[in-house]
C-alpha cells in the first residue's frame, strides 16, 4: 500500500536562529504524525536533519541551539500501515542551479502516478515513490527555468490535483502554499521576531506568537522577516475543508477556519444528544478523542458526565497497528474501565469516530465484563463509508464497519445495546461552515475533485484554475 501523507508542517523566518522554534512547534504538532520528523534550515545552503520517531527523540535541543539558520521548515510524518521508512521522511531536499530547495508536504496528490509516468517518459528519475518528491522536482525544474519562485509555484499548482499544504524553503525564503480546495489546514502567525506558517494555530500560540489568519485556498504566501506577501496561486470557488480535522485530527485548542476544534466537538456532542437520545445513568468519553463530544452530550442531555475509562498515556496509537489481534490487545493495554463506577449501570460511551470498530468492540466487551448493565455508543462522526484520498489514513471500503450495515447490525457487531451517529447535517451545523465548503468524501463517497473510479462532487478541470 502506498504511504498516505497525513502530516504536520511548519515554516519559520526570523531575525534569530529558528531551529529551536521549529523544534517546539513540531512538538506541538506531534499529534499529526509520530512516524518520522525532519527539519531543514538555511545558512549558506540548506542543512536537513531527519529521523524516525518522535520529535524529541530525533532532535536534541542542545544540538539545535548550535544551528544558526534564520529560516527553516519542519515536517512531522504520520504513521500508517504503509511503508514506514526513513526515506519517506521529510523535508525533501533537491539541489538546483538556483540553490537547494526543501519542501514539506501535508496531503495527497491524486494525479501523482500520472505525473510520475509523464516525467519518466521525459527521462526523469525518481528516488522515492512519494508525491512530495514529484512536487519538489517539478518546482525545482520550473524555478531553474525562470528564476521566479512564485511563478514556478503557480505553474506547479496548475499541474497538481489533490490536497497539499506545503512549506518550502528556497534561498533563505520561506513559502507557504495551500491547495485550491484548502483540504488540509494551514495558517500564518506573527512571532515576536518573525513569522510562522503552520498546520495548526496552536503552534503559533506556543511560540508566543499572534495568529494572523488561515492561508486561503489556492494562496501562496512568502514569509519575510518584516512582513508577509500574498500571491494568488490558483483560484477556488468552492473550498473543501476536511471535516475530519475538527472531528479527530487537529488538536482541540486549535482554531481552523475560525472554528475552535474543542468547541465544534462540544457542539457535535450536543447535537448528538438531541438526535440520538437514550436513557442512562452516566455518559463518559473514550479518552482522549471522545472527551469534548461527551461533555457536549452530557450538557445537552443532563445525564452526568464521568470518566469511566482510564487511559495509559504511554501506549502508542492502536489504529495503525497492522494486525487485528495486536490492535485488540493494545486497546486493553491502553484503556481500562473503572469497575466500581460502571458496575450495574447503564452507560453511554462517546467517541469521535468508528472506522473498523476494533476499538469499540473491545471497549464494549470490557465494560460488559466489568458489570455494565447497558452500553450505548454515541459517535461524533457520521458513518465512514468511503476511503479518503486526501490525506487521512482511512482504509479500504471492506474494512469500514459502517459500509453496509444498518444501525442494529452495527450494534450487534459491536455487542452494544445501541449505536447512534451524529447526522451529516448535524455535523455540518456543529462546524458552522456551509456544507459546500467541506470535504465529506469519506461520509458520502462524493469527492470534491476527480479521483479515478470515484464520484465527483462537481466537475472541475485543472484548466479552470489556470485563469486566476
Ligand atoms: P477503529 O478501531 O478502526 O474503529 O478506530 C477508530 C478510532 O481510531 C477512532 O475512534 C479514532 O479515535 C481513531 N482514528 C480514526 N481515524 C484515524 C486515523 N486515520 N488515524 C489514526 N486514528 C484514527
């Protein structure tokens, strides 16, 4: 399976060295990826360090303090069941006559295979199979021809179909680029001595910066020490922001498109309580992903909120483990019920989403064997029925528990007394953006742009972007 690129990116320019700042912001974005991380800084050329593991395992602050560059980018890569290897780590760096170019990418390029094939035919050789290498090579080629970075970015944007939030380091300058649909997040902030572009606003806050705004879909931003400059790279009439960023992926204290993630999750919980009420003694979350939803559910229903499951915070993500058995065992390692609390009680368990159902099935089993009288499941994401092609690791259709089952069938499979999902309308209302500006592809099977073999929300050709 090809690796999916759901990741975190950051770019900083400052009048001071940026390595330590990159380190802190990358640690802040760690939830966006735990497989590998890398940073590239510019000082008479690009120096790049990458490694496998968590940010603080790869970089030592003392070493970073010695790095002098005043412009740099960082990348955190998500672990998937795809190939997990250092050569997939980013930033990707290429040398050109114009200088070194480093790039960090969050997203998935849907036409990567087509582009790779075309370029192969022209005699280009590629070192990796990653989308990001294609982008940086196209860019390097275009910059070498014209010497104009913004013009080169515009021409590359016209070739790419898919999701991409990019940070690019070229000749000591940092650029931030967001695809015309704005699928994955990207924002900019002012730092005490410079500027930052990053996946989520929380990374601006921890550097004592001021959030400025989201990068607009199709926008190119050049960060300078004293200001930022915006260029229109490609136009977008209908953005397609990924709903899953609010539901699961982003940190609760981030603000995406003006909508705080924790608040959206709370709204979803309230709507869920209205849409799927049930009589029970207590409501509790699957920590930590379900917490904000459960608080909302409790507030709206008046059913008391409790913490009924205790989490071992030192156990890594179970979602990405390749074997079903291993995943199930890890759920037990990770979560354990408070038996005295749940014994003899009717409980509502709230989580953000069900994908394969592994986590939920195991939790219901644990709660029942701890003596819970009834276990009702309430889910803050409508049923996931279709794959994601734009950067979230959502498996193939046959793995989704919701793909062909009705609610009773799903409850039976999970051995729960009932299951309720928030509706798509409810989710859209909770986010507070117009439905047409969200990507709901994994919920509807209709995608904002052409994916081979899939339905499209609207027909838009690449040529459409060129006139902007
Ligand atoms: P599953 O056991 O396959 O149903 O996994 C569902 C749980 O994994 C959800 O409750 C989320 O907390 C988490 N999750 C959902 N999607 C992803 C993803 N793409 N990557 C990592 N974790 C995820």
